């Protein structure tokens, strides 16, 4: 029992220590963001990388999620003759919650892990030391563009997911379940507010920053050769996914409480 | 060279200690390299040669002791100043450490792209010229992964010398090269020093190369410099450990295969 508590305590301290290091690295990145030069070429390259890595999966996932939402809510709402509300439920769920969160989890799994693998490789092959030796700050050169790209791309991907989710819901709702198309569209846009979309995109921006930064953090502090790179990659996915889901709760509480 | 704020040596290492998780690698290194001098470090693999070199450019910080380069204490200068100082360095890494994501010419021209106002086309030309000096024409648009180990090494050297550094650090420049190419690189280092007055600090296992490029050779053993002297003296060293090393023999204690 004591040993269990001890090990729990050690884990907690380890997690806190880690959180401290993540925060320190983030503060460094934030500082270096405001020092010239801002390397647009690198930012665009990273935006492309995140988009290319994640867009296909986001498209498929969002469309089917919209579809299944329609299917499930239809089954439930039919019991009290509220089928007309299916469109509204799909739209609200997608924009406020599922669009940003699913997109974030996908990006964490694909682009976030790719960032960790790339920076991890750069660490163990001394490319990061080489940057430093060439009088280029590695945080500014590597982390700033990736975090900015995450911050910019996640809302864009998330918006795509929102739209495709609504489309998927519409397809299933009207073509498969026979809801009146006009009714479906009206119910969607009567209830959906621009704030629903914006708050979802705000969350997405947070998630994008977190994913890119965690990927960078795990890669940046990789040790122990090729094996270390593998571990860093896995770790980045685990940490980002947890951060996304926990952060989602608190962000939602904050954004939707009013 | 013009305007040296420092009257002392180009590189001064005093009482340097470094350990990693209890494993003592450097235990009191004292060493200096004069302006325009070529110093070669020899020593068994794992002796701490690369670790010593990383202290000179501030990639590692000493546990104790001090490293002074061009009159500036590496451990004490502000970050901005350290980066400024690094612009007068060139470093070839043991594993070349080329940037996988960049084509060869951008690797070579990296410091020019980053720290000068040269246009990309000009940098490309400068990179090609430097690549020719290391015997690598027509590789500008390839990527590091497409080159052999020896070729990567030479690209690494090109990257280190493209901005005409005042101090050149080379970690095993000829390891993995055939003897002819090794000779080309040795000649290049000698020429850099003669023509540009570059201070060079080179790690090598290759005694032939060491005696060719060195003004002085220093032997690192068990965390200390056990002898520093001219190649002639080192090659006929009185010290058993040094003599065995330069003659390619194992120390008697480890003999017996
Ligand atoms: N960053 C590091 N962390 C832990 N140990 C290190 C690190 N860098 C080097 N070492 C250890 O220091 C010793 C000397 O390494 P190195 O300087 O690379 O040797 P060499 O003389 O062959 O260049 C080795 O035992 C190595 O494992
Ligand atoms: Mg070494």
C-alpha cells in the first residue's frame, strides 16, 4: 500500500516536472516568436505538412461521424416525434464538439507524431546541435513554425470537418432516413449560431497549438538513439490526446458557460 | 587577423570538468590553441574528444572550469552574444549532422542563408564553389540521404567552411573516407589555415593525417590531456600510453587476443 502510494506520488511529481518543462519550452517558443526573423517559408511548409498528413482522414472521419450522428439521433428522437431536430443536433454536435475534437485527435496521431519523429531524429543525429552551432536558435527555427502552423491549420481543418459532418448528416438524414430536406436544412440553420462555430474553432486553435508543441517537446528532448525516437513518437500521441480531451472539458466549460 | 580584442590564445580551456550521470568524462582539462594554430586531439574512442569539442562552441556547459574563445568566456556570455560568437565558428560533426530536410546546397549555404543578405542564387553559387573544394561537384540538388557516409562528411565540412570561419572545429574529418579523399581533406584544412589564418581544432584517429595538419598534437586519456607537443615529439613519445596509441598498439594491460 505504502509502495503504491509512493509510486503514485513519484508519478505525480514526474508529471508535474514534465508539465514544467513543457511550459518552459513553450515560453521560450513564445519569446522567440517575437524576435526576427519570422521564417514564412518554414511556416508554409509546416502548414502543408499538417494539411497533407491529416486532411484525407479528417474528411472521411467527419463525414461518417455526421452520418452516424444523424442515424443515432433519428432513432432516439423518433420516439417523441422530434425527427425534425436531427439537423440541429448534428450541426451543434459537430461545430461545438466533434469537429474540433476529432480533428485534433487525428492530427495528434498523424502530424503530431510525425513532428515528434522528425525532431527526435534531428536530436539523436545532432542536427539540432548543428543548428545551434550555425548560430540559429533551434527553438526559433524548429518549434516556432510548427506551433504557428498548428495554430493556423487546426481551425481550418476543423471547419472542414464541421462542414463535412453537416453534409454527412444531411445525406443520411434526407436520403436514407427520409427526413424532409427543407425541414432538415431549416432546423440546421435556425438553431446553429455563428458563436457555436467560432467557439469550436477557438478550441481547435488551442488544440493545434498543444499538438504541435507537444510533438516538438517530445522530439526535442529525445534521448537514446533510434529507440528513443520511437518512444518520443508514441509519447507525443498519448500526451496530446490526453491534453486534448482534458483541455476540451475546461475550454468548453469556459466558452459555453455564458 | 584584424582587430583581436583578445591578446590571449584563440581557445583557452582551463580546469574543465564534465560528467554525465556520475560518469566522469573530462577531469581537469587544461589546453590552449593559439591564433592561427592547428591543434589535433587524439585519444581512444569514448575518451571524451567530441565532448571536449562541444564545450568550445557552447553546446555543453562545464561542470567546473572555464572555456574562453576569442577572449569571451563561453559559459558567461549572454545567449545573443554566444550566437554572435558562433558565427565565427565552423564545426564539422562526427556524424556530419546534415539537415535531412534540406537539399545539399542549402545545407552548405545554411549560414549564408540565415545570417547574410545574400540572395538564394548567390548562396547556391557559393555552395557549389565550396562543394567543389571538397571534391563534390554536381550534388547540389540531392538530399543527404542519397549520399554515402564519406560524401556526407565532406558536405559537412563544406557547410563548416563556407562562411570563412575564424575557428574551425573538425570531429574526425577523414574517418570513413578513402585515403585519397582523406588527403584532399587534409590539404584543404592545411590550406584554410595557411591562406585564411583559420585556427583549427581537429579530432582524428588517423596519425598520418594528424602529423600532416597539426602544429601540436594533444592526447586525451582518462579525462585528462596527458601530453601536448609537436607531431615529431608525440610520434616518439616517452609516454607508454601515447607511444602505444600512435603506433596503433593496445596498452599492455588490455593485450591478449
Ligand atoms: N550527451 C551525453 N549524455 C550522456 N553521456 C554522454 C553524452 N555525450 C557523450 N557522453 C559520453 O561521454 C563519453 C565520451 O564521449 P565522446 O566525447 O563522444 O567520445 P569520443 O572521444 O569517442 O569522441 C562516452 O562514454 C559517451 O557515452
Ligand atoms: Mg567522438
